[in-house]
C-alpha cells in the first residue's frame, strides 16, 4: 500500500498537517483498516437483519458475565475536566463541505477539553490513501491531537454513533494506539460515551466495560435514538411515527434514558442530564407511540424547517441539530410512503407532497428542494443524508 496521502482539493488540510502528522494518519489508517471494514460490514448485516427478519430486542445472553460482575469504571481524577456539554464538534455541528472543515480546523478552540470527531462510518473523500478515502474520524482525531501538542492540559473524546460493545473495544484500541503515537500516558485521553442508537442502548453496560479504563461520562441523545429507531422500523406501517416535538420524544424515550442512566450510575460513570426519578426498563427498547394524525400545516412546517436547515447547512451554518433534520425527513418519507391520512382526510400521496412542496418553496430554494425530494421520493429510507448532500454540493460547484 502506498503510504503517501493525496489531497484532492489541493491546499487546506495538507497545510495543517506536517509530514510527521501525515505519517501518523497513514499509520492509524493502516493499523485499523481491516477491523473497521469488518465492523461496518457487521453494522450493515445487523441493520438488514433487523429490518427484514426481525431482531431480538433483549440483553445479550453471551455478555451476562459482564453485567453480573462487580466492576467499576476508572473515573479517576477527572474532577478537573468540565462536563462534555461544551466541546469542539467535527460531527453533527459542522457542515460537511471541505472549505468549512478546513476553516474549522484552522480555528480550533484549544481551550476546549472535549472533542467530537465524525463516526467510524463516515469517510473523508478529500484525502485519499492508495486511491481510497480516509476514515473521517481518523482525520479529525489527528488534526485535533496535532493542535494540542503544546497544550499539556487534560482532554477527552466524545465517541459518537456506537452500536455494540465490539465497536467500543475498537475505539478503546484506537485511543490506546493514538496515545502511543503521540507519547501520551496510557488512558490519558478520556472518553464520553454517546448512546444514540437502539443497538447501543441495549449494549450500553457492555460498552462501559470495554471503555472502563478511560470513560468519564455518558449521555443519551433522544433525537439520534429516534432517528436510528425509524431507520430500522420505519419501513413498516406498524412503525409509523406521529408528529413529535422535543417534549413528546423525551416522554416516549424516557424509559430508555432511565435504563442508560441507571447503568452509568451502577458502573460509577458520570451521566450528563441524569434524572434519577426516571423508571428504567428491563430492556431499553420502546414500541411505536400512539398515532396522532398530522395536519397539512404540520407537513408544511416540517418541510420548511428541513429545507431551511439543508440550505443553511450547505452554506456552513448549522441552525439546529442534524438529528432533528434527519428524523423529520424520515418521518416525511414514512408519511408519503404509506400515504398517511392528514386531518382533512386527504392522504399524503406523492402528488400531494409535491403540491405542498411547490406551494411553499421559492425559486432560491428550488435546487435544495430537489435534493430533499430525492430523500422523500426514494423507495427506501436514506440512512444518512450527509454523503448525498456532499455529493450534491460538490457537483453544483463544478
């Protein structure tokens, strides 16, 4: 394998990464390429199985030993670190466009103790190794660590989009490897575990175990969880989600939050936003909430919000959480797919969706609306909007 990086957009990240940093990035990529590919294939297999065959939404019997054993995470001397509610965000809080990422990398806030890279499923198409895009998370982590070489303070990584204990073990190995590359003390890069997926909530205690040498915090994101839930179950009419604002989503998923918070407390991990009054489920899985018929005004509002987000996001401005956009666009896809009945007894067919869309979209947003149409009119749920949006933006610049 060629060990030379190719920067397809010319200057930018290449000027931020010294030859030594580029060499570290190559080492990191080559060291974990096979394992990462295997984990992503397992993700795809698990996703397809859950959608087409069904999934046992139960705690894993093979990891019962871990759940029953008496152990605690090593949350040692982390009182000096702030909670990870403020952090440098290279994931959902940043536009995917190259120029915006270069600008963010050039202006990293080195005073922040916490950093969130992109998930292991994302690729950085602008940097190639042997003709293949680099894992986006590795690019983000090396840029961040390079920026902190003169900063001797304590720092940590918010790990996003984990689905299994095997993925948590993989991240632990990656962080140990980075500590060796940068000659940092073992387990000095602290970890905050983001529970954002249906599979991840089920295995959250096992994930704590795999990260127990470095984990300090856990948090639960109801919007991302709902987005993951709808991707798995939303292709069935029985998984049709009603209109749901943030409060309704929080109420629906409160038992899952209680489960995750109870596991963090059990293992001595700080939990961000914990509500000790919540009742925890025996298994962190919830069924479809009661149906509430949407109105045409609901469709208009969601469509306006999605188009506004998408347009501003592609210009580098994140106006609200990406997960909110992802959930709303998946719900609109569902309602069109199953022709949900609106309050006026009209069905939200393709033609009705296009009628509403043409009513509210002005000429300036027409190209953005065509991109959004590709999500809604697709025969399958688009798993992640970022790759499609990035391809669209790059093609429009040619």
